[in-house]
């Protein structure tokens, strides 16, 4: 259902079961899926690809041009998966030639005033609390939660099941399963509460803790810590941690220095 006061381009592809409220603007090159609700005063621009059962709250702007001087008007997209909630005044920019698309996965909650810049890649089941600011080409993996006001530097990667304290400034990669907090942002432990909520057993959590003790508390440098971990019993979590750290271009966050 499209409200008669909405400004919708006739070539936009909108599912019959979608709800488009008054004073919404939708440009031509837009796709909106089944049962998605676009609330008043939302602007959805060329390149938006929005899935099913998405709820977009007033004032959000989806698929605006990147805030990047190298953008030259190339055709790119901003893609949002299914079952997402996009709260008031969120901005999600489309991609540049670097990756051609900005992606928000399924079952994500992006709270008010957050910004997802060009070419960011967000996985599934992610929460960005109020005012999170992601710079260009940031990657956030599944089940990560970023507290309100988190600032994330360009190209930074955030691993699975990470919990970031509100207001932290992230300039290094954040390994999976960890908590990052303090100033400067530092490793402060394992996200045990979050992992239990996602049905990780106590044994599995203890194994993850043991791996990070080697990385952060053994006195070894990162290279030697990884060599020691690689010699240990195989596990999915061990492989995830090793793969993430070895593929980090920015380097991972340091441990908290109590001095």
C-alpha cells in the first residue's frame, strides 16, 4: 500500500504487501521487498535494495551518494537484508567503485542517528546502538554489538560476537568473541554473557578464554602466540581467531595496560 501523499517513482519496484507512508520519497532505481514498512519522511535513493519485513523509521536516508571525493557517480547499491529495523535518522550510503555496494545483512538493528558509510559490510544479527558512526569500508561480522557513540575508523574489521563499550574509538581490528572498552580502546576480556545467550557451552567459552590468554597474557608477541595456538587441539573457534588475526591489515587491538 502506497500512501497518496508519498512521492514514489513509477519505475521503483515495490512489493504489493509493502507499506509506504505519507511524505516518503522513493527514487527510480529502488527495490523494496514484501511486508516492508517505510514510515513518514524517509528518503530512499537510487541503488537501494531492501529485503522483506524491514521497518524503516522516520527521517532515515537510504542509499545516498557516498561522502567520498573519489565517487564519480558510478552505479552502486546499498543493500539491506530481511527482518531489519532501521531507526530514526539513520543514514546508509551506497558503495563506490571500491566494492560497488554497501551491505547490511539480515536481522540487524541500527538505532537512531547511526551512520553506515560507503562500502561497509555488515553481517547478520548485528546491533548498532544510537549514534554509532562507521567510516568507509568497515566490516562488522555476525552478532557484533557496538555501544552508543562508537566511532569506527575506515577499513577497520570487527569480528563475530564482539561487544564494544559505548563511546570507544576503534582504529584497530577487533578479534572475534571479545569485549573492547576503555580509552584507548583495548581488549578487556571475552564476551561471555553474549556467547552464553547464543548457546555457547561453558566448556567452549573456557577454551576461547584460554586462547586469548595466550594472545594477550602470555608475554608472547602476536606471531609467536599464533604459532603456539596453531599447535593446540583443533576447533572452529581456534580457526576463526587465527584466520581473523592473520588476515588483519591494521593489526589487532592491544590488551589493557593497568599501569
